């Protein structure tokens, strides 16, 4: 919870970008909730794709969870994103004596590993020796505590100085999860203005700002001629990143003639992206 407060203080915004030009997409949705409802209010929008930061990220060397946030409710299958500051990621075994790099481990409902001790490898102590910064977890329903632990090339723990913990509530996974365009498909030829309808499975549509820790709900964003937002990144708000913070399920776009890429992106109540796994991209041609 304390990390999330800092996330919101650093990243949420009010300002929509200037009106699009004649050749730019033109949103018709009024997505301007009040300051109390919209955590973007009063802050500058981060650069597209920028990952949320935490208090830990301000120290000389630290690790932190980019996604999800401490205290979140998630489905039984969920993605995790790790962040590091002041220390490099390096594959296990490359140079065990290099104490300026390391790789991630996840500790599931189990004791921390003191500095200098080898991190075990089993279903409670997960190794990411390929230096990856994301993972996919499957946990039983109920409360869980997850710890991220950095260790050196020989899997020797750096201890609490390079560790981070979070508590989660896990809910049963829905039968299907995903977003899609309800009335358009890849390769369609359309006329402008274009009616675009959104669909979602598994997640509840909910207005922005209601509960930023509920990672089983969210609202749509439409990215025109851009890419899906990274997991845990704040979705930009500008002429080509359109927010539907009132849980709208359709919009009308004015697009210039020619090819366009449309990406539907689901994000949580704080506009933090669910990443590519909860996005859908199609290409259309406006005649």
C-alpha cells in the first residue's frame, strides 16, 4: 500500500494533449473525471511506456516490484514485473565474483534468504537465471506473500538490502481472459468516422480511480498507430492514446485516409497497463 501511494503521487495526470490535427485521430469521448475520481489529476503524464517507480527506486541500489502493487487483488494466473536500480542484471554463472550484477528470484510464502547464503531452487524459491525481469505465476486462491530477492552469479543472496516484499490476495482465474474489438477485425477496410466497439472477457469494467489495487478490473484505452503499453507502465494520455476512464465500450474515430494500427489496451483503476497479454492489435485501412 505504501508503495502504491508513491506511484500515484509521481505518475497520475490531468492534462489531455492539444487537439489533434486534421490528420490525427480525434477522440469523441469526454474522459475528464473529477480530481477525486481520477488519480491522474494534478500531475504530469510520464513518457509513453515509462514504468512506475517506488520509494525503493530512489536509493543507490535497490529492487522493487513494478507489477503488481503491494496489497493488490489478482487472478490466480498473473504476471509479475521486477525493477532494479543501481545494479545490473546478468545471467547466472557468467561471473560469480561480480558483485555489481545479479539475477532475480521469487520467494513464495517462505522465509527470506540471508546475505551470502545460496537461494534454494524449488516450487517456493523460483530462479530467473536468464536475467529476465518478468515472470508468470500461478497461485492458489487466498492471501500470499511474495518476496523478490536478488542474488549474484552463484545464486548467493544479497540479503534484505536487495529484496522487496508484497502481499497479494489471489482470486480464482476466470475461464477466459482477454480484450478484443467487437465490430472490427484485422485487415478491415473502413470509412471515417469509424465506430469502434470494445469487448473484454474475465475482467470487470470499472471506472478509473475506484480501486487501483483491484487487478481483476479495469477500463479500456485505444492506442492509434502505436504499440501496447508495457506491463505496469502508465498508459500515456495524448492525441493517440485515448482513455475511456468511465468504462465506456465504444467510441468514434476520425482518421485520415490510409492504413492505421489500432491497439486496445486494458489498464487498472490507476491507468497502469496490464501489458501485451491484455491487449489486441489490428490493422485497418481507411478509404
